[in-house]
C-alpha cells in the first residue's frame, strides 16, 4: 500500500469509529433520560408488590378455572 492509501484507510476507520461513538453517546443519553423519568423518590414496597402479584395470579387462575368449568 502506498502511504496515501494507508492514510485514506486510517481516515475512513477513524471517521467510522467517531460516528459509532456518537451513536453510543446518543443511546447512552437516551438511557439516562429514561432512567430519570422512571425514577421514584419513594420506591415500591417489594413485599406489597409481591402480594399484589400473587393476588393477580390467583385471579387469573380462578378465571381460567371458571371458564373451563363453563365450557
């Protein structure tokens, strides 16, 4: 390869890397914004959330059993 060709190849790779880093920075910024919007000062009580989830599952199972009985 001639020095000019080598320089051109390095320039292309450098430009491509720079564009990739800009995309990564944009995705990272979007994630920071999403986390900031989803943040809750007073988090959800995990025990209460677990109990609620269990109640919902019980309701789904009950509804499925009732539907199966009626058919």
